[in-house]
């Protein structure tokens, strides 16, 4: 009898299993994939970041090396080798989780698990018993009506297929201007594809701060991506060669078509709960297919919890991890907690885009009086030295209390810089607290301090 069986070994599940084992529980984790790490390590965060890094290096070598006096033979792309580098990165990480499971004496139950009743998990022929069960079954790419994905053919693909295309397409249409579509679209644009992004809404990266959206679209356009916004895709046809994307612009309703060697469907992700047996347990899904949970991640069935992409909230690896740790603590009788107001979101393009907390519009809509401190990277010496001065930091603070409500950054290292604001927000800091904190020079983080100064008496370097 286990104290805990976790179903799914993505960032939610494996972190939950490790924390529970550290707290002295006897733990098993069921995983149907060949390797641990879930979507994130196998076909998500990690392989995409390997390709983003490699394609950025290629882009730098072509665009900026000469400016810095680095001349010589032009760097060429070897796609098979780049795929090898990506696979090695993934393999190193998934093996790392296997090592951590062994170190923490967690049993990996290999296969697909289903819950026969509270406390009973079937994996293949074997029925395992546990005092508690955590569902961390994650998500899969959402489908789009009229579009059939076939990752093996490599013509109409989802994010999984796009990570392993047989060759670099000459042209690519990305359906959906969200995080995944723009990251992978950038990869192929840097590798030489002509990339067109079609988005239903009138803006890219819905939910993001409006000024950041505008700047981000401008920067990506400069990098060669073309955007068709306010367009509804009705279908994709393809034979053996090119695919044809049919869409209509919302403003006139006229049907249009665009041909491309490859179409990436990146219209979001849906919770994956197939085969878990939730209906037998009386666990009803919400309208969008997520598993409803209470504030301790408990489902409607006793002793069964759920976390990560399978439950409502931002579909992010670190949100899943935080819930994994917290639910393990709850099960072990401690006080697990996740602060959903301070979950950063990062887009790993170049420049990176990062945000945490409220946007200016959301804060105003909530009736808050706000002050906004903005600082452009053009005023930051380090950003200029590395030729990445496109972008800015925008800090939102409460006009009366000066408490930081949110931060939005587009610029170099945004994904790292955002964390000082996260820590500040966790401690209930004011913009002045950040402004009074000495920041090393020359760093891009100085731009965060300058934005905080701009919430008060003014930034220095503008
Ligand atoms: P998952 O990682 O989806 O893991 C669930 C696991 O459960 C899977 O391995 C699945 O095989 C297993 N499973 C499901 N059902 C069963 C069953 N019945 N029995 C046994 N095993 C089962 N997020 C970020 O924060 N940063 C990023 O940079 C980022 N980049 C991304 C890039 C791409 C291309 C994609 C697709 C996603 C990206 N994400 C990113 C999102 C991130 O991958 C997910 O939010 C995260 O993986 C969710 O973790 P999870 O543990 O809930 O589920």
C-alpha cells in the first residue's frame, strides 16, 4: 500500500512525487510515456528552448557577428545535427528525473493508469493501492475544426510535430499567435522559412499588456514574420506537397487562401483526462474539460487530487510544479499554498517577453488607481552593448499605496529579470522598495529599477 500514487510524470506529477517522498511518504508515479518529464521535458519547454537557442545562435552569427568584428566563413545549418542536440538536451533532462526518482525511492509504475475507485489505481494487469491519488495527467494540443494534423507527414503539424520536422520548410503558416506559435514560428523564421502567422483575434498574445503586444508584433515583423490578424481559419487542405490554409478576414468575411510547405496548428492546449475513469468516480469536468478542484486541489472524490494542466489556471510548467509541491504538503498534513497572483509568464523569443501580476488595463478595469513606470532599454548601457535595446520595462503600482501590482518586460533576459519583481511582489514590496535597491551596473536588471524610479520622482537615464 502506497501513501500516494501520482498519475503522470510531467512537472506537476514528478515534483509532487519528489516532495511527497522528501516528506516521508511511500510514493509511486505512473507514467505511460517511455521517458519521464511529461510534455514539458519531452515535447514542450525543453526541446523548444534548445531549438530557440540554436536558431538564435545561427541568427546572431549571420546578423551581428560581423558588426562585432567576428568575420569568417558563414555558419551553415545542419538540421540533423541540430535535432541531435535537441534530443541530447531532452535525454539528459529526462534521465535526470529518473535519477531523482531512484534517489528519493519513488517507484515508477510504467504504463497508463486508470482509477478503479478511490485508493485503487490499475496499471496494466496490476491493481495498486494508495491512501491518496494525485492526477497530473497534463494536456495535449487542441484540435481545430476542419484541420487534420498528421505529424508523421510533417505538412500539417501541431507543436509536437513542429519540433521534429523532416526538413526546414521554405514557407510556414502558423495558426494562432500565442506563446507556442510565436516561439516555434520564430525558430523556423530564423532557420530561413517565410513565416506567416494567422490569428483570430486582432492582437497577438492575448491577455498580455497592450503596449507589450504592440512592441512585440513590431519586433517580430522586423525579424521577418508576417501577421494576418482578425482572421478565422476554416480549413486546411493538403495533398502530398503544399498545404493550403483557407481563412476569412473578420472585417469583410471574404474567403482567402494561403499556400505553405508546412502548417503549424498552435491554437492552444486542452486538458488530457482520457482513460482515467473519472466518470466512474463521479468527477465531472468543467465546461472547458478541466478537472474542478477546491483550494487544496481536492476533486469531488475523496482522497483524489488533481494539479497542473489538467486543472484550471495558466497552463505553465512552473504553475504545475508549484501545485505539485503544495498538494504533496497538504497530503503530508502540512500547509501547501500557491500564490496565483504571482505566477510569471515568459515567451522565449528574442527579445524575451515576461510578465507577472496585473496588466495596466486589468488593474484599471478592477477599479484600481495605478501609476505606471516605464523605462526603455535604449537607456540601458548593457542592452545597447549586446545590441538588444528594442523594448522596455513597464511597472504597475498602486497609486495610493505604491504597492507593486504587475510588471511587463520586453527585452534581453526578460525571463530572468522578471523574478526580482516576483520576489518583491511576494514580499508585498512597493515600487519605492525596488527603486531603493542597489542594482549592479551594467546589467539589464537596472532597467527594472529605472522603471521603479519612474513610478516615483523619475528614471535617471531617459
Ligand atoms: P504534462 O507535462 O503534460 O505531463 C503529463 C504526463 O502525464 C504526460 O507525460 C502523460 O504521458 C502522462 N499521463 C497522462 N495520463 C496518464 C495516465 N492515465 N497514465 C499514465 N500517464 C499518464 N510551459 C512553461 O512554463 N514554459 C515553457 O517554456 C513552455 N514551453 C512549452 C512549449 C511547448 C511546445 C509546449 C507544448 C508546452 C510548453 N509549456 C511551457 C507548457 C508546459 O509544457 C505544460 O504547462 C506542463 O508540461 C504541464 O505539466 P503537467 O505536469 O501538468 O502535465
